[in-house]
C-alpha cells in the first residue's frame, strides 16, 4: 500500500512535461519526424526552457532506427517512459508518474481493496524498508516486521529500485507466491520469506475495555472511514466511564491527512496547531488546526504507543499530542515519513504523485527522516517476542494506572 494523504487526486492538468517536448521541437533536433512535430505542437503550454533537447531526439531516433524491437513499443509508451525518467531525476522516492495501468492499480490501492501481500514500504537510507505489515494480511501472517530491509524480491535485487518498481514485483495475482529476502536487525544472516498473495482489505480500528479500566483503541490506518469509526470509538470510551485511554498507533503506516486532523481535534481546543506543511521559500506554509471537538478535560489520562512502523499520519497525531502535552508517548522511535505528496491528474488516465512539502509538528520539529522520539523509550527484544511479551504496552499500562 502506498502512502497518500490529501485525497485521491486534485483535478489539475499539468502540462510541464508536454511543454518540455514542445520546447524540444523549437530548440532541438532538426531530424525530428514531421509527425512528431505535428502531434506535439498541438499541445498547449506556458513552459519555456533553454535546455538542449537535441540529445533526447537523437536517442528517440536512434531507438527507432537501431533497436530490434522498436516497432513493438508505441510512441506513447516511449513518452510515458520519458516522463518517468523526468520524475526520477528529482531523486525523490515518493514522487512517481503512473501510466494508465499503474494509475488503475494506484487508485485501487487508495480505495483500500487490492491484491498483494499487505504491507507499507518506503526507501529509508537508500534501502527498501518495511514500514509495517497490515493486520491480518499475508505479510502480517508471514511475520514480516517493521524495519525489515528487503534485499531481494524473488530473484531481483532491490538496490536501485524505486518504490513503485518494487511494488510491481511484490504485487501479483491472488494465490501466487512471492519470495522476499529480508535482512532483519539482530539477525546475523538474511532470511527468505515466502508469501502467498491475496486480496487485501485494509483494516482500520479495534477497541477493547480492559479489566483494569484502560480503554484501548488500536488504529491500523488512517483510511477514508476512520473518522467515523474513531468517533464511535470515542463514544464507547465515554460510555465505559473510565478516564484511561490508550491509543495504539504501532504499525500504522498512515493514510489521509484529513483523518489525522479530525482525530487530533477530539483532544485539542479549536485553533490549536496540529501540523504545518512547509513548502519552502516559494510558497507560504499551510497550517492545519484543531476543529475543536475537544471533548476531554485535563483529567484525561492518555498514552499513545508508537514504533518504527508508525509513519506519516500516525506521526502527525502523536506529534501534536506530544507537543501540546496532551498525551505521553511510549515505545520506540517512529519511522520518519514527513513529506507531503499530492496526486495530480495529468490526463484522464495518468497520474503524477509528487512531493510538495514537508511536515512540521506544532513546535516546528521536522518529521522527515528524524521521526518522533517517545517520552518513554521501550524496545521489544527477540526474547519478548518468543515469550509473547509486550513491554511497550506494559509500560503504557503502568503509566495509566499510576498517573500523576
């Protein structure tokens, strides 16, 4: 599943790439076939550039003349490949161009129902890394862990692969198998994990009232319907007649920004900053503030669990609660996914997903790469896992039962 926080896409047509090709006609090679000049000249653009496009057209023509299977590749497919190369020049793993087939898969993924193994991945320190497996998915059942580094997908080495290329290899038809070669911290050697692909239905939320009076909300993703489900969970919490709330965001890779703002608004007065989007020097920052549901008084005992699988929208909520002193964070450092992507309709069947900003917590702290540091850092060891222990939850329970 890909990270996506501002809705499916903005209805904006961007003609930068097509404009570049038009500029190529005017600036570059005189050998461009006349039919290409006609097709490209019909595209409107406001873009101008002094870049030399002659190498592009020289390569284009050389492919047509020399490549044995050039007639098997349409001109449109070449254009899509060129656009992908343009986006790759940004050296940003989260910016990607989706061809029509890829756009369909992307939209299916955003809808929360797709075929695959069920895990969020990202490029971290130039290595393909698991943010988190989703609950009750093939990846989850195969014991994939947050922080696992994927070295190979079947026989393909992942170094140099983009996230989208990796996802293409990991995905596949229901019932087929993919073999991931994983390097896991504290293991001496890489391990191979076979996963049978299945239809993935993204889980959202579970609740539990413990015997000790602690109400637990386990939020698995910030999906389109998480606002409604969280509102119902808050009602159940209020009906439970307890003041001890534990929000578990471990392994939650994020989701919709709107959901993060809405959920944070239950705990903050109207107008309080939840997150800031920093667009750099060329555009003013955008501040997202609490909608002021704020149904809890200062007597609320509130702890949030995070770990290396808590990313993006999870970090927005946890960061806002930490900065405003509304909750205590327990666990391990979060993933550090603090960049904002917008999905833009380029044509009726293609999409550009591009990084447009960085997230800052209310105190101005950068989330990207740094992540959030819990108030109480608690690691889960290999022995803890083998003995089915959860020291992070145990610490959270301890804090809630002995709240001062």
